[in-house]
C-alpha cells in the first residue's frame, strides 16, 4: 500500500483471489478514490471441514467487497464466472478476457528431440504430456489409471509429467505400484526456455483436473500454440477453452476409462491428431495472442477511468 501512496495511480489492477491482498487492493482503491479493476481467476483451495467452512465464509465476505468496491470485473471465461461462489450471484457486468500465450515462444516448429533424448524417451514413442503443479485438484491419479489401461494395447506410450508439487512422492509410488513407472517420466520443474521443447516433444496434452480451482488452464493454450491436440475434463472454464472435436476432446472428471478412450483415439489416429493440432494453433492465433489480450485490458482500463463506478457495461469476447 505504501507503493500506491507514493505513485500517481490512475487505475488499480487487483488479481484475485489472495486473501488480504485482494481485499486491501479493493478497499484502498475506494479510500484514494481510484477505479479498481478486479481480474478474478481463482476461487481458492481448501482442505478439510474447517478449511471448507473458512473458505465459504471468506468467499461471502470477499463477494461483498467485490460488489461494493470493484469498478470493473474481468473473468477468463464466462462459465467460470457463473459457477464462482464469489462472482456468480453479484448481478454485475463482467468482462470476459481470456489468458494469453506467447505465440513465438510456443509454436509448432519448436524441436522436442533434445527433450526426448534428455529424459531417455525411446525413439518413436507416443508421448502424452502433463504440465502443472502436482496437487490434488489436478486429478493425476486418474490420468495414471487411464495410461495404465492403455499400456495393455500400446507399450510405446510414455507419460511425461512436467512440474513439482506436494504429491510428487506419492505419484511416483503410485506409478511403481501400478507397474507403469517405466512409462512415466517425471521431469521436475523445467526452465522457461526448456518448457516449449517439452510441448514439442509430445504428441498430445492432457489436463485431468477434477476441481473448481482450475478456472482456465493456461497450459491448454500453450499446447494449442505448440500445435498439439488436448484432452481435458468438463469443468466450468476449462470446457470453454476447448472446442470438442476441433482442438481436442472433453471427458468427465475422475473418469479414467474416458481418459483412456480419448488417449486411444488420438494416439491411434495420426491424421486426426495432426488436424486437431493445426486447428489448435489457428485458435491460439485468433483468440489468445497477447497483443489481443492487452488491447482488451486497455479497453477495460479506459472504461474504468471514464466511468469510475460499479456496474459498468463491458463487452465480452
């Protein structure tokens, strides 16, 4: 807040939800009489009965702050905004602006051979990629089960897990117990420069999330930009990013059989996989280019400065 006091601020941009930081940004904007743009991307995660009770209480209190103090609200997808316990019942106009992707950094021409070599992935193997934190709501155990079902048919299948998290040890143990550890590669966290090459090394991308914290899935549009078809679960927000049958496939959450079936469909059909990847890249260029996203935010800032009050009528994608 000391920084805001020192700066001649025109608009305050608050990214939610981070308890106290988001709230203070909203309240402080009202105190210094500046418009506040709330970019709402995340409902938060809570474990256990007490955690769920506290999260529900916080959501209600935060919703009141949003209603009173936000000049404009932005959500990455309309379906996530409608399902959110904070935004769903506000009755306020919400601008829908998706996340963006660097189309030069992530592109179909990025070579993945060195990644395959580094992690000892056999020549000709079909690589299923996951990128993200290894946490409960990502649903990785269901992806493991789906891959296990597939290995009876395709021994050349490799699951590459890029990322770190609290479940890494448990997931490595799970892979061993399921007898698929030879077909699962844990790369750990990789550098920003290496990440595009991980997409380049893959044949398809899977996001098996099972919970509402997955509001969009930036990794999905990174896969799109890399020219890869995707498989994801039918969650609010996520299912708005994918065009089923065009850029990828949608499956129910917590359904390993459906995941196996979707993986089978893409792995066994090279032409379909290439065509979906081509359309995915076109969609990334059309909708998720950062230049387009920045311009949409500038429009919201201009409107916030012009009107400076809640209930603004903002355009959507």
